[in-house]
């Protein structure tokens, strides 16, 4: 019997129950996600191997790597081989991961878990974990790739929630990811997508899903890439793209200090059709080391952003990653999640001026507070476009989506509703001016405000005052006065009966 997505979600998350109390919740992802990924590629490889043996009638021929569209699992390391181990299971898992990595160099850095080092993960717990995952096949015939990918992403999300505040550092809530993708809509085969602070890969995964489900496209014809400073999270992003069947490259290291996607011949960053990002808010960055940046990323002003506030360093980096029409034949678009301070902090006005005068700012969407696990401050989405349509030149659209019409309150944070998301996207696509929600503003007006992008300067964000019916209010007042007179009369009678003066 085939599994539904909720059943698959439940099945995978029960892995956490098996190792609960043996490892810290912040480590669930390190031990469970690689094992689920291994199970999936092993099941699919074994299925394809059996078909190849039937086709070629020779086991050696059937193992030729070029016959497979999944990583090769060496002989002796299939899932059933792991399942047969009862002693030193931790060692067997480590060896299996090493063997698969050796056979598939592209998986270098993916299997980082060391089960031997986790003392509390003894043979009993690891045996139960392997046995639990053995109850369902995860090959593509048993579980459609889209469903398995979605379940894997759900597992990543649940682990982020288990971690609490720290989990938000590698996982952006799906409703915000969906908004970012929709704000850089209109995808085509062959386009390139990049996330310079990729985390677990959610932005790229959502772009692929959107292209397939909303535009009827084939995400295998798109190209995805990302960079992540945390090696454990970079490994998750690699597995995530692989399990979704996407053409993607995830590189390690810090995007600002050591950008991995570059064109060395021209000493430029690689440029992309779409960039999606949720960088760490107001983080430290290596300003001193990048005073003479070889890629000229930070040339918006002679003074670089403060070393303890890297927001505009990331924004300038992303701007340099966007296609430009004169070199690439088409422009690039970016949707960047930013803290509100980016819009109005006085010492950063010089960067806003450069960004605006280059006419690359298309829209700013103000979001409600408390949308993230690791940050309760209000945020916004900055939309950049290096090839704005003629009718949008020298204009910026401001959208105020921070009131209750756009979100719902959950137990521990807020979430944009489907209706709220649709409202934002419809106004953006229609370049709509709507009272107390959105307004398209000329660059001249923004200049008059000294390039301040505070949404409240352009959209009335105050709550409308209720219309007062004077006649009705006077009637209420007279009724209350009459009630008071009656109470005072009763009080006087009581006081007189008690002989009080």
C-alpha cells in the first residue's frame, strides 16, 4: 500500500523518537537526515541494479556507473547489508558513508555524521533506527520523488522547530520563501538560480516546485547553486537538492570572504537570472580583509558598511551576482529578506542612494514582526531588478503587509496567510496603489526624503479612525446619564434610611 505524505512525514519523524535523549535535539539533523538520504539512494540504486542485471545478464556490466542516475552504492554497502549488522553498527554506518563518498566524489562533504563519536547511540538504538527506516521502500516507484522531496523538507523544518532559535539560522519559514519566489516570477527553461546564504536549500527547492506546479515547467531544466558557511548545513542542502532530483551545486565557505561562484578570467562574480536570499541580519563581516575587493562588490561608496553590520555588504554582493542586459542579454532579479533598519538607518543612506540612483530597486514589502524562530523583529523583502520594465523605471513600489489582514498568529510566531500572500503578489504584479496597503512612488519623491525607504513615509500605515455617529453617541450618553441619575436616587434613599447625612 502506498504511503500518503502525512504518513511518510510521520514515519520519518519517528526517527527522532528513537534517538531522543541519546543526542541533543540540535544534533537530530546530523544523524537522521544523512541516513534517510542513504536509504533513498540505496533503494533506488538497488532497483535500477536489478533491472540492469536483467537487461545485460552480467552483474559486472550492470554496475557500470554511467547506467545510473543516482549515486552508486558499492557492493556490500546496500541498505540490506547495513540491516544485517548487529554489532558495531556505528562503525558499519561510518564505513558505508565513506564507501559511497569514495564511489561518488560529488558527495564529498555530505556524510559528515560520526556515529562512533556519539556514545549514547549504541547498537540497540542504531539497530532500531535502521530497522524502523527499513519498514518502507524509498525508491522512486514506491515514493514519487516529489513526495519524498517534500517529506524530506518537512523533516528539515521539524528539526529546525525542535532546535528553536538556532534552527532558524538554516531554515526560512515556507510562507516567506514562497513570497520571495513569487516576487521574482516568470521563469524559463535554462535559467539560473542562486542563494548566497543557502542554508538547507529551501529557497531553491521552492523555486523548483513553483516552476513545476504553478508554471507547468520542468525544474530539471533549471540550474541551481548556493553557498553556505556552515559545513553541516551545506551537507543538508546538497542532500536536499539531490533527493529532489535537481541540477545543483552547493559550495562551502562564506560568500563575502570567499565567494565560490566566480569568473576568474574576468575577475567577476558569476551572474545569475535569479537570486533568492535570507542572509543573517546585521552580522559581523570581514570588512578589513575586503577593503580592496577583487570583484569590486563594495563600490557603492568609498566607505564600506560597518564591520559589525554586514547587511549592505550582502546586498551589494547580491547586486553584483545579477545578470545585466548589456553583458548577459537579459537582466536579473533578486528577492532578499532584510531587517527594517536597512530601509532607514541614517549612516547607510549612501548605499540606498547608490542602489536607487542605479534604478535597480523595484519593490519593498514590509512584513509583520515575529515571523522567524530566531528573530522577532519586523523584516521586509527587498526586490531588485537590473532590467525594470519601461513603465516601472524610476519608480519603487512600497507594500505595507504588516497588519492583521496579511497574517495569522500561531502559538509561538506569526505566519503570512495564503490570502495575504496573494494580496501582496497581486499588488506587486499590477503595480497597484491601494489605500493603506501599497503605493508606487517616483524616484524624485524618494530623493526629497533623502533616499529614506521607510515604508511609513510613502504608505499611510496608521489604523483608520472609526466614523463617529454623533447622534448615536449622544443617545448613548443620555441613556448612561439617566442610569446614573436613577442609581444616585436609590443611593440617597439608602443613606436617608440609615440616617447618614
